[in-house]
C-alpha cells in the first residue's frame, strides 16, 4: 500500500486505499441531494469596512449534477460572490435528522459562479425546478430583476461524515480525493 503525504491549506492528508470510494461517493450524493438550502460565505465587497466574510443562506436545487441558486443581489453576500465570481458553500445535515449534533454530516465547497441569462432556455427550466422543489414563491420572484440564477461549479471541498471521517474533495463533481488525518 502506497502512502503519499500531501499538505493542503494547513490540513495534512494521507492518500491511501483505506476507504471505499464508491460508498463515500454515495454518502456525498445523499448529503448533497438532501440539501434544500446552502449556506454562503463570500469575501467582503471591495471597499467594505469589514474584513469578515459576508454570510447568507439561499434555497438551492440540483440539476444535471450541478447546484443552482436564485438569490437577490440586494444582499451583501450575493453582491460579493457575483462580483468575485467565487464563494464558499455549506450543505449540512438537518439538525433533527443528525445522530449527533456535534458531528452533523456536511460538505463545504468552494465554487466558481456563472450567471444563467434570463433569455436562456435553461432559466425557464430551472425556474420550474425551483417551483417544484420549493413551492410557488418562485413564481412570484421569477421576474424580480434583483434576483439572479447562478450555477455553481465546485473547485474543491471537504466532506465530514462524523468524528475522524473527513475527506478532501476535488473538482466539479467533488470527487473523493483523500481521507483527512490531521488538523
């Protein structure tokens, strides 16, 4: 068995075949598919007096393996992520369903953001998906011009499935890359 030490963002990892990628991929998909909302963290807007990240939450849908959100640019976190084209997102297990509140299943990922133009056929399809997943409010806000349909393209992330069960994720499909062993 070959072990390779990797240092990424102050987190040491070891890559080895001591975990079942297919099982972990299925668990990742369950966490992502059960997420009705995503928590957003974005770098503060240029010129902001605060250096702290802008935070928010928004309903989300998954379609063709991608997350889409439809937030209002009136919120500082949305302006910040649209301006930079990148943000961090958190999909987290419902508290009521968690076996242990200290070890809720969650996936944090960094994603590039692209806007879906309202004239694009995909905008209408995605709007209908939002209605079916989140109810008729989407019909009300569909034509509000401060709202933007955004596609998230993951770059990297971390999945936590419990104590000592953290995994590095990579690429647009958030592929399982390594079992994180040290902080």
